[in-house]
């Protein structure tokens, strides 16, 4: 038979109580942080998965941030090109008017002035800036793409794409190719600004309606160029929205995975807490009882 | 015929011995809560019967009992439990030291959290993504620089904190070695006292208890073995003698620490602390016992501490902290080197030149986590090479490439091809860091589990030991009543004999008076 003494009982009681406190402490940690684990050793697998999932979530959040940047570019480009289309339409109307030979020279000169102004407006559209960046100059975003006063480089020739990473490994170009729209050329019909300059000169020089009529086809071609770029922009904007929907979904999934991995199941933790509480009370109750009277109390 | 006063002598002896037993009971009760105390018992033995076999013996029908005498006062203890307890205590000491060191490391690494190295790296990566969308923006560049600074500082913080804990461990090793030496000295002195008492036929029970308590304490620090050496002289058979205490070295060979009552050896660490009062900064190369070198120790707190602090047993530096620091260096070195390589393939903003260094160049892996710095080149924000081609301020492709350094697989580095051979040969930086933390978690979990296990085992042995040696007040009370009654009864015998003698002396030969 094993001999059991008072000190053995008290020592056991103290040890059990401190273990009970330790378990209560762990549950308290889980409840107050909402996490299953506080340190890697609590569950190494959850810990390293947690690190990976966090990185994943940060990436997805960053991609979402990149989307607004891409929207900025595409929307600004689209509205600028929309304006350019309207300007070109107006120029076309004016040319149709002017090609009417009933117009007098002075009237044609007025039209020339208006077209000249509209040309300048097109220059300012080509030099649109968002957040200090010229959006129609390829990757050379710090210099205006069009400067008609420059004797040599009147328009930019930079065709580089500005790319933004929107999904891992997927970089979407967000700018339009400016050399297809804002052009200048010695050959008639090949350059937007050169054609407009020639048109203004011809109007001022009093060329006949027949001759002016030739510009209509040039302008139509330039309008086509702008529309082609806008169509591409539209397609890209579409793709952007699809990708954004996907990234939004990914964000939810990433957050869910992270939560599944390391968030404490509160209902369960509270149940555990309740159980542990009763165990602890029982331990305390027993503790009070094992400090029993000894034989001494009954001797006289 | 026996003596007339024979009965008086028997009763007197009985009273004296019961009294002795009562006093011993008192001693037990008084020491009920003394650590290391084992209950004591008076061994009652019958005294020599009368008459002894001899030529002149009186012719009586048989030998007559002469009462009781105290054979000895012994402590009730089982040496087998001591041996078991010390074995478990030794394991507990080792795992406790390891678990403490690992727990502190976990606190420093602070993963998974929103403020660890992983998060700092994520933010650095984010800053480059933002830069790639706005490469010409000074604000974005400034954020990149600050986040780079944060990464550098996190590396410094981790390496410095680990080193500072390592220094604490060094101090703890010193303290542990000192307490081993102090225990050895005390054991030697107790051995001396015991060797002086035992030849006189006494059992120095309280000295035995104290010696066993010291051995328990020592067993937590190093693995020990005890060999009793008889004291000689008139020592009792149950005398325990003086103890030779051996400690086990790293090869499992036992080395004499306390040589009975002859002397003891002093333990010290090697290399010794010569220049500074603290420990040498390098790893330990061995231990010196009494001036001669021994290959470390087997198990125990001292071994746990040495393994945490770092040691060199001739086949390179090992240990929990040196390993972690080395991994951190490897991470910092590979990260900075690779990042620079990619950075140098890009072009700066204005003037548009090929990119320079982002982090200042690291020459060696050792100490990289402490040496990593932002290059002074980056003080000018325009020198961050975000563009992949010259003269393209709006080009952010290199920034994207830089952002992806964290996730590039070192087994297959391209664009640019690696210029140095990296200590990380496969996997990404992220995966390498995750495996560092995973390993730490598994190690800590294992140490914690073994601390719990050995604690339970030690507790159960301690319980069995207490079951044998512990003082039970109920039992002492019972004994007290037993001894008291026996004492009273012996006294009553004297009264009876007194009445008998009264009859002989005063009541005999007065017939008819």
C-alpha cells in the first residue's frame, strides 16, 4: 500500500491549480486576441501558414490599389480622346461649311481662326496631365508630347507602354499609343497637326471649295484613328473590370483563408472557458477539503 | 538467581528508549515541512538476555529478557528513488533551459504578427508596387526609401536582440557553473563532517539529508553519479559513508567532481573570460574540470544553456542562437545581394543612368543581418531604379521586378542571372523565412512538451519518494501515543517493583509482631 501524507496532497493540489490557471490563461489569450495561437510553438503549421496567407492578402490588397491607378489612366485617356473626337467633328463641320463656295474670303478667314483655336485645343488635349504625368507620351511622362513651336520634334514618337501589375505576373498596359492619334507628318493626310496647319493656311490663302473638300477625307481618317484607340481603350477597360472582379473575389477568399487558419472559434473557446471554469472551481473546492484535520484534533 | 533490582533496570531502560522515540517523533513533527527531510525512526532492539553463556552463569531455567535498547536512529529513505529522481530532474533541467531560450527567441521573432519581419518585407514590396504605378512620383520614391529603412532596421533589431539574449545566456552559464562549484564545495565539506562522525558509530541523518538535497540540486544542472565510500573505524553497517560525485562529460565518460572527503574539482568554461568580466563573445570550445579540459557535459541545465548559447566541438559552431543568427544573416545577405542585382538592371529617374546599389554591398554572409544598410546612393531619391529602360520616367517595370524579388525562386534566378552563388539554393526568401519560423515553432513545441513530460515524471518519482520518506502527522501522532503509553507502562512497572521491594524490605520477617 502506498503511504500518502498531507504534504503530498497539498503539493498535488497546488500543481493542479497552477495547471488549471495555465489553461485559463490560454483561453483568455484566445478570447482577447481572437486568435487560436499567440506564438509559433502553439501550432507551428498554423503559424507558417498564417505568414504565407498574410503575404497573400497584402498582395491582393496591393493589386486592388493598383487597379484604381489603372482606372485613373484609362478613364482620363478615354475622356481626353472623347473630347478630341468632338473637336474633330466640329472641325469637320467647319470644313464642310467652308468648302461651300458661297462663303466669302473673310468668312473663311473666321473659320480658319476657329480651326486654329481648335487645333490648339487638340494640342492641349494631347498634353493632358494627370497627377503631373503626361498621359499621351508613352513612358516619357515628364515632357509634353506635342510642341508645335519646336522646329524638329513637334510630336512625340514614344510608343512605349506604361504597364501596371494587376495580378501576379500580369501587367496591363494602361496608356494609348499616342503616335497613332497625335501625329505630324510632311505627307498630307498622314499627320493630324500638319493637316490642320495646312487646312488653316489654305483657308487663309483663299483656296476653292473643291480643294478644301479634300481635307474632309483626311479629317475622317483622323477621327477613325481616335475612335480605333478609344475602342482599344474600351476593350482594355472591360478586361480591367473583369480582373478587378476577380481580385475582389480573391480578397474575400484570402481573408477567409487567413481567418479559417488562425482565428479562434469563439463559441468553442467560450465553451472551453466554461468547462475550465467549472474544473477550476472543483479544484479549488477540493483544495479546501484536502486540508483535513489530523489525528491531533481528536486526541486529548 | 537474578538480581533483586533486575526489574528496575529493565523498566528504566524501557522508559529511556521510549523517551528517545518520543523525542524523535518530536523531531519528525518539527521537520514536517523541511525540504529534503526524511522521517527518522528509532530502531528498537532487545538487549542482551541474562544470563549470558559463561562458566560462572547462575543456573536458572532459561535466559531472561533484560528489556529494550535503541539500536540506532535511522532515516527512512530509498536510495533507488533518489537515483530515479535525479535522472528525471536532470532531463527537466536540460529541457527547461532549452524551452526558456526558445521562448525568448519566439518573443523576439514575433511571428505571425503585424509587426514582424514578414510584414515589414510585405510593406517594402507594397511600396515598390506603388512606385511601379507612379515611378516619377517623389512621394512614392520616398516611401520606398523609408520602407527600405524599416526592413534594414528590422534586421538590425532582430540580430541585436538575439545577440543580447545570447549574452544573457552567457551570464547564466557563468552563474550555473558557479553554483555547480559551490555545491561541489558544500558536498566536500559535508563529506568531511560525515567522515568524522561515522567512525564513532553514529548515523549523521541530518547531514545525509542535506547531502541528498544538494545532490538533487546538482542533478538539475549536470548529469551525476554517486559512489559511496565507507568511512572505516567503528562505523555502523548502515552508515552511508562519504560520497564520490562524478559528472558525465559530452562523451558519456564520468569525471570526478567531488572526491569524498579528500577534495573537489572546480569547473570552468573555456575559453575563459579573460578580457571582460562577461563571457567571451565567441562560442564555447569546452569545459575545464580542475584545470583539465573535458568535452562539455551530458544533459542537464548546463548543457541546455550551452546548446542555446552556442558551442564549437571542433566541427563548426552549433547552437540554437548561433543557428538562428546564421539563418538571419543568410536571409539578409541573399535579400540584399539579389535586390541589388535586380536594382542595377534598372535605370534611375534623372539623370537616367543604370541603377546603382540599393543596399550597401555585403561582402560576407557572416554578420549580414547586422551589416545590412541602405546605400548612400539612395539618399538621392532619383537614384531608385524603377525604370527598365533609359529615359523613360513613366516606366515602372523594374520596380515590379524589384517587388518580385521576395517571391523569386533562388533555384531558378533569371533576368539578371545571379552574379554570386547564393547561400539559399532553392525556394523563395519568403519560404526560407517561413521555414526559419516553422523550425523555431517545432523546436519550441518539442522543448515545451518534453518539459511537461519530464516534470510529470519527476513529480511522480517525487511522490513515491515522499511516500517513503515524508512525514505523516497522523502517523507521528499514533506513534506518539504508542510511545507515551509504553513510557507510562514502564513507569508503572517501576511502581510495581517498588511495591515488591517494599514488601521485601519492610514487610518481611515480622511474623507475629
